[in-house]
């Protein structure tokens, strides 16, 4: 797999990846609005055949950055794509001048927690009741990684 930065014409690719990964629809105009926000960028993981396999969205604001979303297609997980995307996003944020990268992750998302811990993120806080899916309420762990440090 290899990572490329998404261009403005790739909103539909990102929407399709989001829908396949999460089983929810992300309207293209909703995404376009997000991507048009200050400091927002998108990365796409391409498989060896050049087909999109996953994405990551980030935002840089002055010296702080945020991982907004990351996902691989269900059939493309555990193949190193998540870590490749995360490493590329870390580099992209550091190059844009951010000194720290933050994210939120559901306390029950073992795969994502392991990915982030393995990439050097540490717990920095807890947001109670952050995720609500129907009647299910899940807390979010806030994680932080200093950029420039290992
Ligand atoms: C979280 C996610 C992005 C990981 O992507 P991935 O491509 O499968 O991850 P990688 O193959 O790069 O794995 C990197 C490390 O993450 C951890 N990891 C990934 N999937 C895991 C799983 N199912 N269980 C435990 N650890 C896991 C492991 O530490 C792994 O390293 P290893 O393979 O050497 O053990 C992917 O599972 C996904 O798309 N999940 C659904 C969307 C989501 O929850 N996104 C995060 C919240 S927005």
C-alpha cells in the first residue's frame, strides 16, 4: 500500500470509503464543507492495484493538530494500512508546524487503541458519553502524541 494526499476531486472516493468502513452515509457536500475548513487535509491509502483501501482526515491549527477520522475498508484491515496512514498523517502535521497531535477514540475500540498506542499516542483525558449510537453511549479517550519526538 502507498499513501497519497487527496485532491479536491476525490470527495466521492472519501465518501465511499467512509460508507464502506462505517456503514453510514457521509453526504459529499458534508465532506466538502469539512475539507474546505482551515487546515483540513485528507490522505488516501492505495493498494498495489491503485485502488483506494482507506483514508485519514487531519486538521492543523497553529501548533496543534487533530486526527479527525481514519478507516480502512473491512477487507483491508490488519495489512499495515492504518499504521501507514497514521505515520503519513503524523509527518504531514509535523511538516505543517504542529507540535502535538490529538485524537479521540471510543473506549471499546480495541483495534484503534492498539494502533494509536503503538504509534506513540498516550492518554490525555476522558470525554464522558462522547459517542452515542442509538441508545448506546460510549466514553472517548483523548490521546496525544508529541510531534518531532519518537
Ligand atoms: C483502526 C483501524 C484504522 C486500524 O487499521 P489497520 O490497517 O487494520 O491497522 P494496521 O494493520 O496498520 O495495524 C497496526 C497496529 O494496530 C493494531 N491493530 C490493528 N487492528 C487490530 C485489531 N483488530 N485488534 C488488535 N490490534 C489491532 C495492532 O497493534 C497493529 O499492529 P500489528 O499488526 O503489528 O499487531 C481499522 O481497524 C479500522 O478501519 N477500523 C474501523 C474504523 C475505526 O474504528 N477507526 C478509528 C476511529 S475513527
